[in-house]
């Protein structure tokens, strides 16, 4: 017998349409009810999460200046730009705390040179904005506290080769930066524009000033990085000047203080810096810590140049200086002393210097932390590849 498909379909649809409609309606009502209950739950101020976790906007000053030049706080975008950078510093607690602890060690050296060279004191915050006083290497190869590129370093008289990299020499790199600032001021006649040019380039800022017919940084339409650059410097000035206003409370012995030291002049070859250090009664690690510009394990010095090497006063206890950083650069430590120090002392912060083909994964495994923690602690983007001599900060609980 032949089945009448049309008749069967009409009968089926008539019989079950109402059932399907009723079932769908019930499901929709249930979903709406659950959504309402969920929204009421997360908006309640009585939940434990809301009782213990609160985030507030940061206080902003009514007036500011950079290098004696007034910041137009009422101008469009100025307060918003400053607040953005203040929020980033305030709520990036690990980075900001380490940065605060370091300024007492390095600011005095920079301040003296800025004063000697006739550069406004506020430029010390530019170095802080560039590096957070970490010997990192940027993706484009800028290094040192002032993040100087090799061609610029050589233009301003710094020596850069396989054994010496004076971009890591705080005094010499600061003087080189000062010479750049003086050159830029002759062209731009404005300290705020000089600071901006350190990020964008002297020619770049000069071109924008001419094209836009504006000579005020806050009126210029610059690229994203440079348009944030001065606000980052201003935020650091405010943050470092008034840390307790932003929830950071440090006692005197919490800061990393300058290491009492003296200098010796060397004008000959040093075949082994490790042996040189031992002869001076210090470790290879200490020599490298105080002289990061010595980038090799030896100093050939074929031209017999005179180099000033900094050494610590041996009667000073490093623990009293608030020093909680251990460098794991153990290239000349075959006995494993550096690793043993980490295991026994358990410092709060370890600076691991990348060697060979090390990756974030291998470093994370070595210190029993996660890759995500390393990225957060060091602000490492997903696209950045580590290179030998890059520094990784690792936070270890005591």
C-alpha cells in the first residue's frame, strides 16, 4: 500500500506542534529565571568577594611640572593620559615595588651628574621610565638604564664591543644621555620636547613641530608610544615622590641602598676576571654586579686603555644594605656556589641571566614557577624571544 506522505506530515505536525511550543517556552522561562538569579548574585555587595576586594581610582595632583615647565592639567586628554599611567604603576604591584626599592641606589649617582651637566633633575625619571633600573635589553637592541642603541652610544663616545659595553656603565651612560639632552635642547628649546625626542628621535619631534605648527608637547598629535611617554615620566615622578599616597609603604631598610665602594684603574690585560675578583677578595658575582659593563669573562685591552673598576669596601655587610637580589650568572663558578646560595639563602628576588638556548619554559621549570608568572613579573609579551644576557626577575617565597 502506498503511504500518503503529505497526509502523514500534516497529522504529525498538528499533533506535536503544541508540545514543541510548550517545551520551548518552558526552557526560555527557565533560562531567564537563572540569568536573573545570577545577575542578582554577582551584584550583591554582601558577597565575600566584594567585602575583601575593592579597586579605586588613583588620586591625581591639581598641578604638576616637568623640568620647571607647567603641565596643562585642564587641557583635553592630559588628566586622562596621566591617570592611565598612574593606574598602571599603582596596580602593577610587583614591578612597582621593586622599582621603588631600587631608586635609592641609583638616583644619587644620576642626580649628581644631571646637576653637574646643567640638566633638570626631573630627567632622572626618564631613566626610570626607560628601564625601571633593570639591565634589560629591548626588542630593538637598546640596553642599559638609559636604553641606548649601539649607534647612538658610539656617537656619544661610549665603547661597545665583545668585552666592553659602556651603555651598562651608569656614570658614562648618564653623561652620554646628558650630551644628547643638551644637543636636543639647542634644536627644540623646550625640555618637555627634549624628553619626548628621547623616545621618538630629535628629527621626528622637529618634523612634527613644523608639520603641525605647534611647539607644545601636549598639543601635538604623536604616535601612540610617544604620546604616552611624558605621562609615563610624570606618573613615575608622582609615584616615587609620594608612594604612601598610592598604598606603598617602605621603611628605610626596605630600600636597596648604594653599595659603599672604591675604584681602581686598570690599563693592562686581565685574562680572567674571576681570578682578578678573587685577588681583590670578592666574588666574580660581586665584580659583575658593580661593573655590569664588563660583558665578558676577561679584558684583553690591546690598546692599553684605562678603565675604572668599582670594588666594594670589604668591611660592609651587604645584608644591611637591604640587598635581596642574587644574580645567577655563574659562568665562571664551576663549583655551583651561585646555585647553592639560592638554595640556602632563599632571597625574595632572584635575577636570572639567560644563557645559551634557555627559554621561559626551562627557566620556569628550574625555579618551580609558571611561565605566566614569569611573563607578569617581567612584563614579557607573548611575541618577545629571550636572548642571552637578558634578565628575568623571579619572586621566591621565603
